[in-house]
């Protein structure tokens, strides 16, 4: 029996934007669909606004690797200002995917970071979060974009699983549950790829 391919994902954000939470929600949804998954953060001193990274590994068979991720197939950027100081595309292969929270087009981002290969996708996750949740926390909209761009999970199953998780955490705040689910759906519908 051949080993399944392990998909590796890296999330870039700032403390307080929910990169770790998004990686965990993605992991929970993947696990509920019978996938093998890892989710882990990497950060220095925890403080609001400090650069943070979170990671996922996903496979159909048990994952035997337990180290940091240096060559992800998919990279998500929750805060586009990080691109001025962090090489968010580091280790991304030619056929990789970069998903950026921005109102700019994928073509504008490609010029900005001078990325030769990989596919670039953009979604205004901050704007969606502000509209649907009332706060600029772009993690759940980015989760919707990830599922659309990657095709790794069934969207409806992911929504159902995420709703269950949010109901446990925000049992007495139905507006937070509703807002996050709407944000995920909106970003899933609005994420844009390059026209090639």
C-alpha cells in the first residue's frame, strides 16, 4: 500500500488574529472527515500584534513526521502588512498556493512580493469579518477561502463541524456563531484567483 501524500499548510498572522484557532478549526473539521491531521503554533512571546505562525499537516494515512514545516504546499496570510518584513512565500513550491487577506487583486500581490511561481489568491477577509462579526478577526473567513482554494475538505461538512465547535465555545452568544459561519461562507464565495 502506498503512503498518501501529506499536505502541509502554514498560516501567517499577528497575535490576536486567530491564526492558531483557524488551524485548530481546520484540523477538527479534517479529523471529523476521517483524515489524519496535525495542528500546531509557533511563536515567541505571546503579545497582541506580534508575528505568529501556525501549521497543519493533513493526510489519508497516519502522519509519522513531527517537526516544523518548511516547504508548505499552501500558505495563508492573515495580515498583509507582514509581507513587508516576512518572506511569506518561503519554501512554497512552484505549484503551491498563497492565499492573502487583502482587498488587492492576486496580480497586485504578485507584483508587490515579486513571486515568480505559485498561484496567488486574495480575499478581503478583514472586510468580511468586520461586516459579519463586527471585529477585524480574519481567521474564519480565511478558513472558508482555504477550503475553496484547496478542495481538501467538503465545504458543507466543514461548516457543520465548525458550527458544532463554535456552539460549544459560544453557547450563550448565538450572534458570534452566526457571524462566523456567514463570514466563512462569504469568503468561500468571494476568494479570487489569478486569471492566467
